[in-house]
C-alpha cells in the first residue's frame, strides 16, 4: 500500500490552551506577547498553515474564552473556542466533543485527531504532516526526541544510579489518534475518572493501543517558563515578521463632484460612484493591508448596504482597517500604489496623496509611494470612464 500524500489526510486539531501557567511567574503564557503577538496566535497560525489541517478547536481557560473568541488573529479554520477542564484529559475531551458536533457518524471513527499544545508556537508544517500521515497508517502516533543527556536517578539528594538512555525519548505534540480509537480509550478510562494522563499517548498505552513514533523536531519548543519566551522569539523565522498583501479596486465616474482620491479631495473633478466616497486608492490599500494581516477583505468589514453609512469617507474605513491590523499584532510598514486614470491629470497631486496616506497609516512619507498612469487609452480607465488603483502593502510584527 502506498503512503498517503498530503491531499489524502485532513486532520482535525484540538489546541490545548487551558493550563494554569504555574511556572510562568503569574504570566498567562497563552496571551503573552512574542514579537508583538500573543503566543497562541503564533501557534494557531503555524497549524493553519499546514495543508493537512482541516478544522481546529481551541480549548481555553474560562477567563480567556471571551478574548480568544473575539481575537482578530483567530484563523478561519478555528470553528469553536471552548472551556477546558481541570486536567489535560478533560480539556482534550471537551475539544473532542466540540469537533463531534455536526460530524457525520459514518466518518467520525476514521477521522484523524491531532492534539497540540498551545504553548508550542514553533511547530512546523513538516512535523504536522508527518504525525497526521502516521496516524492515517497506524491509528495513533506521536513525535519524539531522543534523550541527549546522561540520565541519573536521584534519591535523598544523592545519585542512586545512571539510567540507560538508549531507548528513552521525550514526547512532543501534536499527538494524533483516530477518533474511533480515542473513543474506545474513553470507554475504558473516562476523562473524568480517577486516573491522570500526562499526554494522550499515556492513555492509549494504558488501553494497549499501539502508538507509533515519528522523529520530532528540536525546534518544536514548549514554553514552560519566562526564559523560553526569549528563545522562541529568537527562533521565529524572519519571514514571519513581515507580510505582503495586494489590493485592487475600480469605480466608474458618477454624478456630482468633487473627486475623493488617495486621501485628498480634488475640486472640479467628477466624483467616483460608490456606496462610500468612492476613493479607490484607499479601498485598494485597505484590502492590501487586510490581506497582508490575514483579515479578509474590505467588503466583508464594510458591506455596501445599510450596515455601512452611505457616503462614508474612505479615510474612516482605512483608519478602522489600520486599527484592526494593529489588534491582530501587525503594523503597516510600507505601501506602493498605482493609479490608472485618463482624467483628471494627477501628476500635481501625487505628493499630497502620499502625505495623506502616510498620515493615515502613521508612517513616514518615505515609506509610501504613489504613482499614476493614464491607462494608454485602454479599458474604462484609459477611456476616461473611471479610475482603478492597485496597492501593495507590507505589514510588520508590532513591537
């Protein structure tokens, strides 16, 4: 039998984020900032980037439910945020229940469930896929790392013996199991029973369910104490510190004037038709920023209906987008904009647009570039019937 490829495995993920953070000097590690974003945001983003991950459920402490549920950085793959239990097994069980809702009975037993620690933000797509594929083949799997140091057994503050480490490993997450096997384990040892399991593999072992092992990843660190936060931040790929988004918008000319474009008003020029003031430059820029931050698009935030005031200045829309990007842990870093319009002539207005946009984004003017093209008589813009704009924006992790 050939090994399944990435497209053959789609796993449901339970992210355990309900711990008490007892070794963090009173810090709630799930929401503590790392490079400007909550640690849990990095963990969920890493999981959502894997092509084998389908739905995700976050199991959080009761005190964090509201903040996590409404967080702008929550990936779209997260279907529910639920309250965890006093022990890990209770939290995992709550996640299983949340995943089971709406699941067809015929598919339930075969689906792959991965359980991952919210405190492991550096998990790689390669490791996630490796565990998911092993579960598909073997029924249950965990990633492990060999013990590199000499291991001593200690009694009464004295070394009692040296332990042979040749067959010892440390376990990581995500740990995976088919839902049907986990259900069988729960029948033997209910999550609310007297036994306490430190991880999912321990429960499966007690039920004599074979657990396959795959090579772990030394970068897959678990944050357990404050010093770990600095280690994780230092190991974040530099590519995760900045992102690029692209936005495009076009509007035909409508009745009346003046023209709102690039954050300024051009008197004597016809206005653009639209539900707002029609500023295609700011609309394209807003979409680029939202795309870079993974926050959807402008139409979803401000639909062209009664929920958005008619004629609203686009500068207000862009300011709201800027604030949402900031709430997600990002900040605008640069913007490059191209306006295509046969009319009016824009050469004398480009510097004013640059300065207005820089002020809206709270950037130095040097970080914003605005240029214009006549359209070369091509399309509606070149024929003078409308204006379009293309924006490329970068965002950086907020400091």
